C-alpha cells in the first residue's frame, strides 16, 4: 500500500479545510418565499379589515382637512394606525369609534406587527435555537454509531444497522461533502461536515463516546488515517472498515480496526458464486441483506440449550463463538454448548422482528 508522505497529507488536509459544522435532521418546512408570501397576505387581510371597520363607522371619525372620512381616508387611517405612525389628522370622536379602537383596532395593530416582525424575529432566534439543539444533542448522545463516508457503502451499512433496531438518533454521519450530509440529514441522521482524518472533526461527532465506528471511505489510505485517529480517541469502540484492495487489510487492522471488509474481493466472490450457482448467489445476497428474508444473526446461548450440540437447537446454527475462537457447527471441539457461548444462526426475518445489534467486541484471531 502506498501512503502519501507527510507533506502530501498536510496539503490534502489544507485542501479539505471546511467548516466542521454539525447538522441535525430537520422537519420539513415550507419554502421561505412561500412563508413570506403567507405573512404578507395575512398582513394585507388585517389592513383591509381595519379599513373596512373604520369606513363602516365613518361618522364617528373626523378628518382635519375636510371633516369627512371616505374609503380612501379609511385605508389611510388604517395604514398609519397599524404601522403605529399616528399623524393625528384623522381621529375617532364618537364613543362607538373610540370603543372600536380600543377593542378591535388595537388588537389588529398588534396582530399586524406580529405578522410583519415575525420573519425578522424568526431569523434572529434561529441561531439560538440551533445552538440549544446542538448542546442538547451532545449531552444526550451516548453509545452511538459513527459512520465515516456516506457513499454507496456507507448508506448500505447504515440501512443494515438500522434494520437491526438501531434508532436513527443513534447514528452520526461524517463526510467532507455538504451534499452527502444533506442527504444524511434528510434521511433522519445527524451529520458532521469535515475531514474525518482530523481529530477535531471526529470529536464533533462524539467519537470518544461512540460504541461502534463504521469506516466506508472512498480511499484506502484515508481509511487507515481515520482508523488511527478514531482508535486514538476511543480505545474501546468496535471499528469496522472497508478497503478496496485486499493487500491493505492487514495495515488497516494494525491501525486499530477490529474487522476489515474487502469490498472488491467480496463483490468478486459473490459474482463468481452467482456464475457457478445463481440460486446460491441469491441466497447469499439475501443473507447479507438485513431485515428481510433470511438473516445471519449472533445471539447468546440460552439455558435450555446448554449441553446440546449445535444441530440440536431450534435455530440453524452456522458457527459457535467460544472465547476468541470461531468454531464451525460440525467442529468436534464444540461438543456441548456452554452458557458463555454465542451462536451465529440463520433465521427468517419478519417485518415485526428486530434483532438488537451486538455490542461485544469482535473476536480476535
């Protein structure tokens, strides 16, 4: 594997200097222009209603210029009154007109100002609300899953872990692309825009408190740097990474990854299997598609299964995890199942079935 030198890495980091911004999922809202249009429409309705009220009681008002109030004078009075200008050239003189100003015109004036000023106030308070949401999000985020890279591999990984019952609020996506983060937040995930090889970016994703880290970057050298940085920040998290070239897998494990998936080789093996047996290829693809059809899951041994062989339990057992060893179902070393064992089984998934994701470290060879 060829890693860029320190100077190249520094230049690459400088090229990716972007605002390390955290973006939380938002509820769908109307387009700003449509919102402003609605506010202006309501303001116009209030203005017209006020003018008609004044015109209907025109005898109770006096105009200093000609002593009478017509429809134009009513709109003029409504405009200067609602805008709190109040020149005083048109004034209510009768008791009915004054009561109308107290109980009708004044509330309409307040409503008019709220409608017009509402947009400005909303813009001024948006930053405060966003800061409050971010602080609350950080304070409640624990044992979450961080996904580095939201391309094809990252999206598939997120769909798989969410199919096991992981809540979207427990997933944080890190990607240098603003468009990728927008897509992640649109799907309901929190996102951090930035280069995941930089520790300050991973800290914004609260990596030091994460339980699982999925590295699905486009480049193998980037995956190595991300794994090194993530392992430095979190010694106990489970780190699973994908690489394109199989020769880079050992280096990624040395960098701190617990498990490494070679995407190109895995796809090639599935292609070869599908050529030899299309049905077997379909079954294998079904097994790796979590949440539908057949699922490959890990679960603990229950008390009623202790002492039995792998073929005697109700589920279809593929392997047995004993300590740090992975034993085949037909391995003589398995013997009877022990209470501390864990089973890799094949089950049929149903729409209402969710398997909680495993939280224990992956077994080491």
